[in-house]
């Protein structure tokens, strides 16, 4: 009888041990994932900026990187990889596999280049994932003080009176400056002539010289000329007026209903990045965007501080693709 009891106890003990072992095996992957997320970042982080040093994206990246590095406890290295309108650097972000390389995304590489170019080395929707939208930068519709039109209504009237004669400049084909002009023509049903330059500074010089009728410019580039009375701001491309230009109306206010156009900057990651890492980066950037220095850098140059979730940024990108597709198709724009 005692032998039978001991056998039963031994059997029950072995069964319980087996159950416990199985439970431990099932829990092991989850524990490993949690420990992996907690251990990240384990070394310096690299942020790829797909544009040259000193520009719009680079200045934002460096200021924000300082704050993020403090939050995550690891230094952040900025790697400028300009070329091909942001394609070179964005491809490097998409192909990174070390778990510590991320980067910055903007309209060209993520939205318009796939529509303008037949072949890209990456698929923006498949190979990348959103982390956070950092800034929306409205464009300012500017003209030279000696131009005959002083309002948007007068500019549109001039375009309708002489189709195909009004010229506007940009920093190149397919960028935010160019597409904003195409959107204006699209919404007002006018025909205007786009003049691409090798850089916004050259276009701005010709604008001030009266060689261009108008131009959409970024705030950081246009504000000094506006404040120096070298160009006149007719309107801004955002929903609301800008804090730095409270007296300048939006295009929607002056009758171009629903007009919105932005250059923007966000953070992106390779598609293989674990959700826990995306969450940590998103939290760190949201905190950085609360910093007074960061906010001043963005707002004082006409930008708008954004922030939010990865999901919200993803939906924003999808909406941008839906918006610009018809404009590009209507204007028959291509980079090939």
C-alpha cells in the first residue's frame, strides 16, 4: 500500500515538474523579447539624414538628436547621406539591420518619388515603418514688391488673363516648392510655367530680381527676405496663420478653399524594427518636442511642432500619397 502511495506521489511530482518545465519554455521567448527591449539601446545610435549637412532636415535632426540621446542614455551619430533627392539615404535606412540605425523621412522619399520615378531601390510602404511626425513646415507664397499683383486674387486673375505666361520657381522638379505651385494651378484651373533651379537660393535671387512672378518658399529661407522687404508674402499654405507671420492670410482664407501644402519631417525605421523599440523612440522624440529650445527652433522659422503616435504618422503619409497622386498625374511630372 505504501509503495503504491509513493508511486502515485512520484508520478504526480513528475507531472507537475513537466508542466512547470513546459510553462517555463513557453514563457522563455516572451521573457527574452522583454529583456531585449529593456536592453535596447546597447550601443550608440545612428540617425541617417538623407540630405546634405546644414539644411532643413539636418538642423532639425541635430537639435532633436541631442535631446533623444540624453533620454535614451546613448550618444547619437548623425550620418548625412544626401543624393538623388533623398533616395540614397532613405535606401540606407530601409536596408539597415543592426537594430540601432534609423532616420528621417520627408515627402520626396516617402510620398512623391515613388510616383515620379519608375524604379526605386526600396519600397517605401513595405521596407520602412513610421516612428513619429516631427514637424509640418508650411510654405509661403512670395512675390517681388515690384510685381503688379499685390494679392493672391490678383495673381490668379493675371494667370487667367494670360495663360502660360506667369512663371514660378522652385529648388527642383518634384519638390514641395514645385508641387505647391502645381497644386495652386490645379485648384485655380490656371496654366502657369514652372522654372526649376539647382537650389532654392538661386530661385529666390531671381524672384527678388523680378525674373519670376512668384514662388513658394520655406519659412527659414523666406523670412529674412520678407522682414527685409525684399519679397512680399501673399499667403501661407497651412490651415492656420503662422505665429511668425500673423498678418499674412492662409490660401484658404483668400479663396483657394482647402489648400494645404507642407514640407514635413518625421522619423522612420527599417520594417524589421521591433514594436518595443519603435515605442521607445516615439516616446523619446515626443519628449524632445516638448523642449523649449526645440520648439523655438521649429516655430521661429515658420514650422509647426507635431508629435503623436506611429499610427498617426502612418495615416498622415497615406493621406499625403492620396493627395499628391492626382496633382502629379494631372501635371504629367516625372523624374525619369
